[in-house]
């Protein structure tokens, strides 16, 4: 009987330790600030204003824990270097058109409206 009670105690302690570690992800510890770079100027009709709506929606859905700052074309990186900026870690997010990346990878036309040759 002692062995069973020992196994129950060890299992219970392991479960408590695991759930306490997993229930406190990094996002719950504070506010996260990300950068988003775009290929167009800030507040550019349609594309620039759409980015602002996306960022506002993410902020609202995360209860203000994920704060994203938008950088228009040329503010943080040049307009056509958004893909490279995100890949290199200069910014966490990018908003541009996938057909700008066709030279980066041959599968990119699948994410755009351009016909493939």
C-alpha cells in the first residue's frame, strides 16, 4: 500500500508542477511589443488603412497584451525589403504583396494572383 500512495503523491506533484509551468506562457507575463513593416506609406488608402485595422483587431483580441507598431515604407526598411526584414528579425511582422517575393522562392506564385509562366 505504501508504494501506491507514493506513486499517487509523485504523480500528483508532477501534474501540479507541469500545469503551473505550462499555464504561465510568456504572453501572460506582460505586454509584448512587435514591429510591422509595410511596402506602402502609413495611412495609404485601402492598403495602409487596412493594416491599421488588422493591428487594432489584434490589440483588442489580445486584451492589449500584444502591441504592434506599424512602420510604413522607408521608415524602418526600404519598401521592397519587407520579406528580408522579417526573415532577418528586424521586424516580427510584414505586410506586402507576395508577388514581390517571386525571386525569393519558386512557390510564391501560389500565394498571389499572378499567372505562372
